C-alpha cells in the first residue's frame, strides 16, 4: 500500500472543492482543507465525519503552511484566482504536484479568456515553474462526484500533464474519487479539455444537455 499522502485542497468550501474533499476522504490520504470561509469548512468536515468517522481531515487556516505540508496541492479555485494563489504558495510548492481544475471561461460563457496557444493549466505551470502541474477534474461537474457511475460504468475523468510519475499519482487519486482516469496527453492537451468543458457548459445552457454524463 502506498504511504499515506497529504493533500491540501485550496478553495475547499466551493462547490467543486467540497465535492473533491468528500470523494477523497475515503482514500489513503490526509486532507488539509483551506478556504477564506472557515465556517463552511467546519460544516464540510462535520458532514464528512458524519458518514466517515475515520476520515483524516482537518481545517488549515494558512494556505502556505498547508501547501508546505502537502504532497499534492489541489487548486480548487477559479482561473482568476490562480495567479494570486501561485504567488502565495510558489516557494513551498517546489517539485510538488499541483492540480489545476480551472476553466478560463468568460463572463458570458461564449469563449475562453486564454489565448488559443495556451490554457489555464499551462499558465499556472508558468507561475509555478518548479512544480508538476496536472490538469484534472475540469471536465467533471460537482454533481458527477455523487453519480460517478452511469449505466454501471464509471464516468471518464481526463487528466493531462508532462510528468509521468505525477500523472500516475493523479490517476490513482481520480480513481479514488470514483472516476475512470484517462490520460489525455501532455499538459498542452489541457487546451482541448478546457474547450471541451466550454462546449459542455454551452450545450447544458442551450439544450438542457444531460451534463451528468459529460465526465
């Protein structure tokens, strides 16, 4: 069995952050939950403990300290907040896996605010040049975490990154969350993944698309 890893979830009080925390608490992980809304984190921990009393989960009121302790950092924050987060954790995130879940959508959901030759994940990698940035969970909706099996099949969750060992580690994490991990390619493949989620969101808004099957 792999040695227990520590995961810092930044933005754990958000819809995606809390869904990820609830899905990973059953794995061989210690979870450090960080948010600017500690009251919501306390409620989240209570909810987790009510269904899994053995879950190794705690609140951390300092992003930097949590990331220093963590083996894996999940940036469950909007794209607009990634630069600020990177500045705060840069010196403690060296050689660590940093998972980007962000989709750089514009305010009207008609396009992405990143240039065609980059992605949110690639921009985060530029800000954290000595970290191992992996794209994951950006094509899954929060509700997918409670319905990760449809027609007796696990929903696919795509990941992308440049470091093979990091991809393997994140694949195990995605599997623990209940999904079927699919490696889409190197980090530049996140451009396709972010555009895919844009299309799914647009389809959901326009045609009431069944987004539960859109993992």
